[in-house]
């Protein structure tokens, strides 16, 4: 195994980690909403892998199409140019209009050329934006699942039970549940990073950084709840 393999994310390894995490959640909390969120994240991981592959490829059909259109516009300008003749010393309004028409055509052609040159980039950004929007939404869904779990209200140890429709669980189960939430958020951030691993674009990178900052902030808030739960357990099991 070469050292370069340790310098980049492997989407297959991320999917394996997600699958193993989903199985642990389903084993500890059967039929829980968090398990279904993990399933959705696995499905989105496939979309992320496809999008990352799309972003890293050169879209030759679009480039060839854009090149042909640009060449066609320059050809039209070249053929139209000789038709506009300005006699020496002429100051007629019609001559001024002819010159303005040529400049207008050149300006419109310049805008069209710029659009065609950026067409591939814009399409890739749109595709990446759609996938990143799904990851951002899933991060908020994970956060919603942990918000209903109140460590302060679970001070006394209870018999080990899994998640019920009302969300009742023992302190140890609650700790594992919150820990699974942080794992899902961490893997969500890793999935977003896949999109900029082989595709360098400032706008996409900015969105990825926002998602990583979001997942880190949400994980930090969950860890505060875990620490609160541990403090409550220590206070209950400590010396009288």
C-alpha cells in the first residue's frame, strides 16, 4: 500500500463505516428514527461518489460544443465586418449606427463566449450544490433526533431498554445514542469533503467548509450533552 493512499479519502471506506454504524444503531435501537437516517445517509453516499466522479472528469462534449459555437460566432463577426464600410470623412448618422451595431454584436458575442467558457464549471457547481444541500439537510435531521434526548432528566439508572416510541432509555443507552449522532455528523462532513478532493473550485470548497463547520458545531453541542449526562451519573454513583 503506497503512502498516497493515506493522503486521500476513500468513498468505499466511508460507506463501510456508515454501514457498520447503521448496523450498530439498529442492533442497539431497533426500528429507530436514527437508524433510518443512517440508511438515508448511505443512499446519499452513493450520490456523493457519483458526483465526485462527475466533477473530476473533463466534460468533452460540452467543451467541443462550446468551442464550435465560439468559432461560429467569430466566423459570423469576420464575415459581417467587411460589410460595414465607413467612407472617408463621413459623419452620417447611418454610419454611426453601423459602427454601433458592430460593437453591439461584438459585446453580445463576448458575453456569449464567457458564458460558454464557464458552462462546464456552472453545471458542475449546480450538481455539487444539490448533493451538498442534501448533506446539510441530513446534518440538521441528525441534530433534531438528539434534541429530544434530555440528559438532565435522566439522572437515575434504569433497567437497560432500547428506544421506545416516547424516547425513554437508560442513561447508558442515551450516551450511546448521542455518541452515534456525533459519528453520523462526522461521516456527513467526510462525505462533503469527497467533492473537493479531486475538484478544485472555490465556490464548492466554500460550501464544503460550511458543512464541515456545521457538523463540527452540532457535534460539539452533542458532546456538551454527553458531558452533562456523565456528570449526572458521577453525581449519582459517587460517595454520599
